[in-house]
C-alpha cells in the first residue's frame, strides 16, 4: 500500500501541506496518520521542519527554499503492507472514577441513561488511542470511546477542573494537562503530569499510543501523586 492510497493532499500556504485520510475519528485512520508521521521523522529529509498529527490528517511543514512537497514525499521509506496495524506503546493508566476526582460522573451517567457503575464498566473495558495533542500543551485527545458513552457537550462550560482530569464529550475522551473550564464532563482523574517542558519528551504518550485504564481509589490516587510518573506503566512493547 502506498502512503497516499485513499488520501487527499491539500496545500497550506507556501511552506506546508496536509495529508488527509478521512473525515471521521477512527482508530485505523489514526494509525495511518501516526505511521506517516513516524515515517517522516525517521527519514528526516532535508528541509523538513515539523509534522503535526491530528485524528485524521498530518500537517507537514517545510522550508520551501530547501525542498518541496514532491521531494519530501519521495524521501519516505516504503510503507508496511498494512499501515493501519497497531504500532507504538500500550500503556496502563491508573484513574480514579469516584468522589471528588469524578465530579461530573453522576451527571454524565444520567445524561446517558445509565447508572454510574455501568458507565465505569463500559469505559474501563475500552482501549483508547492517542489521536492528537491540542488546545493546550499536553492536552491529549483520545479515540476509541464506546458509542454508549457518546454524550453531547454541555450547553455552557463548567468551572475549572484540575489538571490530569479524564473528560468525555462528543464521542471523544481527553486527558487534561492544565486546570481550565470545560464543556466536557469530568468522569475521573489521573496523577500523571501530561506536560513536562523540562524533559526531552515533553509529553508521556506518542500519537498512536494505546491506553488502557485501571481503577484506583482516591487514597491510591493521592499516593500516586508522589510518583513522578503517576503510576503509569508500559504494557507493550
């Protein structure tokens, strides 16, 4: 399969272009985007400045005095037979889905027409994929949310929630890196620091990584706050 099979290329000014793989939030599309981003990073062709992945597309920024769109695409290595196969790391993320860590979970469950226990069961049964970072540094958007948890956004934002909150709305989930108001529903909290500007890796997850969540109590969440990684552990590779 060619990197551009089924893709649409769009110009973005004089020094960038976008590769679009579809119009929906789907793990297989996200894996194609992540694979293409990794291929550009691995090839590191002359003149490439940066690639920025999203749920369904990749923005490629370059120096037009040193290279071109055609030259950058030609420098890519041959893709795997199936660029939608799972790559990257699989992480186990501790999350508290109770008490003050899950301020909106009862409201979200009521809006979905299920009880809190069912909401927790459905969420914890899923495997989620980091689709993109955006809105704020380290703010991680996740795909893979069960349609049973597809609650609309709030009609008006709620007051600020703590950094590390797990939020859902509009068929997506996200992990927040800073305290801020939100139109999403706070259903849990992690002890992970999502933005680490002083580290070589400023975020804990790469786009395309998979996350599985494991439940912890409020007391366990507090204890994990003393751990630099917030209890995060790698399942694979």
